C-alpha cells in the first residue's frame, strides 16, 4: 500500500513538472527517464528478475525511440542525421542487452545517452531562446 502512494506521488510530481516544462526541459526529463529505466534494468538483470528487466528495457527503448522520432530533420543537417543514427544504435544495443541479459551493454548505452544529456544540459539559455523563436516562426508559416 505504501508503494502505491509513493508511485502516485511520483506520477503527480511528474505531471506538475511536465505542465510547466519548456521543450528543452522535456527532452532532459525524457533522457533522465531512459537512464533511470536502464539503471533499473541492470538491477533486475543482476537479480534475474527477467519480467521487470523486460519492462525497464522496453521503457528505455521507447523513450530513446521517441527522442529519435522527435528530431527535426529539416534542421541540423548531418548532426541531426548522426544523432538519429546513434539513437537507433542505442535501441538495437538495448535489444542485445535484453536477449543476452548483459549489464555491460546497458552500461554502454547509459554512457552514450549520459554524454548526449550532458551536452544538452550545457546549451546556453540564449541558444534555447533563439531555437524557440525559430520554432514559433516556423509554426506560424
């Protein structure tokens, strides 16, 4: 019963964060969620809890696929293409990790996504502002 209350609180806190988040913060939250799910997957692999391993890896893969699909291929050129390819690679590696029950593969993907998140976290406020203005102008056309 206590666990259900904690989960409910966490869900409500997430809804509150999402409601006030800008697109940049939403991407950060997605990356955090994928990394957290992969950490859970590692624990469940070590505990041989294969049902929850599958759930955690599926969640992480879904988030990474969402990040890939959210890329605006009309902006960013080669960098966007490379990021899309890297997200695809991460999804395939998580499938390998699931089949092999291999925590080192999960670590590899955590490291890759953490590197991307670290770069994302360092984007200056002025660059975010400019990007949002461009998005609004593009949407108005």
